[in-house]
């Protein structure tokens, strides 16, 4: 059984054919752009139709998605969330004429890392991705924990600063308003307005010492969120992803500060860097589709 995996995001649609053993071939990258969910679904279908020899379509897709009903319940237009009920699975099946299985992108990345990446043999882990926001997923007792509506793992919307910065969800003080790379860049631009991204911020550190305080405060915000999640889930490890977490200096500082900040009985929790990069979502969607084809659409296992 050959599976076509798509990772549908607001910048691009990544796609590849995966063989039964997980070997990835015919990788492609198709620009997408932020669009209404109907348009994004059409774009995903167009990418799928450009491939020929595959049996099943597996999709990792942005948005708050209930994998059990294959329905998107909330969608971001780039500035705010819109509550909807869009049957993305059915729409794609109608378009491609093959079995289709869709999973939220953060959950797909978590499943990918758990099955093929940094998760190794861990049966209890949390995966968090730090980028424009903070997304994540939960593996508990070897299974992907998705909740009653399929929406579990929205770590970015934990309120860590009541009354703080306004989030696109409409609430104030969400974790991602302080711990995301967007938050890091926002605060860095208070010192150097010309900064365009987090990479530039780190490049400027040696010559602009004031930026070090910005980075230190940002790491503290990351750690405070991780401590709260540790107390809630007691994982064996955290897997941290996103481009900024590929910096070993950042990961080492998060690990060291976490061990000092967390209650001593939780200090054994490991903090690991994600290993799969931009392939995590496709591999997670592949793992999910493989289980779903075997009849398991309820408890997704690692």
C-alpha cells in the first residue's frame, strides 16, 4: 500500500509518496499562502491529483481538526480564529476518489516524532513546536491523546499572563504571546526595529548586548510553560521543535533552566530536540493513515 502524504500549511504544501516501510520518495513543495479553508482544501486536492500511483491520501493540516469526524472546527485567517464545521475529509475524498485520513498538523508532527524521530521508545511525551505560535501534541501511555473533540494539545493558548498581550484567539496572556518565536522577534524589535526574523536576532547578539536580556526572558517564558505542562502530564520527555529549537545553545539553556525551575520530583524529565524537521507532519499523517486503514481510528498508537 503506497500512501501519499501531504502537510498542508499556510506557506506551502509539502507532499511525498511513502512506501509501506516509511521510505519517502517523490517529494514536492507547492506554495500555498493563507486562504479560506475551502480554498486550502482545493489546493490540497490539486496537489494530490498531480500524483498517480498511490492508494491512500494522508493529510496533516493546520486548523483545529477532529480526526474522528474528519471535520475542521476552527480555522485561522491569519489574525483571528473562525469557528466553523467543515468536512475536510469528505471534500478531499470526493475530489481524489481514494481513502483519505486527515490529522491536525501539530498532532501529526507529534505522532511522526513519536514513531520515527526523537520519541524513540518513550510512551509518555509532549511535543511542542515554537514558531508563529506554539502548537503541540500529547502521547500518553503510547497513544495520541486528542480529547473529546479532537482538540487537545492547544498549548499555545494556556494563559500564563492574565490580562497580557492580546492573542488572535481573542484572549489575553496566552503562552504563545510570550514563548513563540514571533514573541521573541516582537520584543527584539523594541531594541532593533529593523530585525526581520529570529535568525537575524541571534546573529546580532554579539554586537547588541541588550538582545541577550530579550532572549533570556523568552527562555524563561518557555520554561514556565513547560513546568506547568510537566505537572499536568508527567511526561518522560518534551520534544521541542521549530527552527529556533535547532539551535543547540537555546535547547541547552531551556534544559538547564527547566531542571532548576521545576519541582525536584519532576527533574528527571528529558528535553529533546525534534529530529524530523519539516518531514514530521507527513510521517505522522502516514502513521495515522496506516493505522486507520487497519481499522483503528479511535486510539492512535505510537
